[in-house]
């Protein structure tokens, strides 16, 4: 398993999805947690248009489920001095 290649692919796919829905934020990279029995890839996206959140989650599921066990979570974030957004996080677990 080429972890760097997987990180690059997941980052590109996530950013393509954000671009598809005209979101201005981009994800810099996917983080990797190495464990003895598995490797977990972690990603985090900011979505400002709440109406497209279900579509973005569906697209993430479609694009990332082939890598391993996929978990996606979303949560509304309301900062004090910036616009509200939905934080979408995902992790892909691959057994070593």
C-alpha cells in the first residue's frame, strides 16, 4: 500500500467534490494514523452552503468507500467572528 499515493488521491477527490459544489475552501491534505493492524486516513472539509451538505456526503461516500471502511461525520460550527459552516470529517480504515 502506497500511503502517499492514497493521501494524494483522497485529497484530490475531496477537493474536486468541493469544487463541484462551488465551495471556496480546499483541503490541504489527508492525515495518516499508522497502527499495527490498520492504517487510518483522516480528512476534514469546511462547507459553507448548508444546502449542498447531503450531496457532498453522498459524493464522498461514492468516491472513498472503495479504499476501506469509511466513516463520515458532520457538525455545524458557529465561530464568533466568521461565517458559520458545516465541518465534514471522514476516516478511511484499511487493514494492514
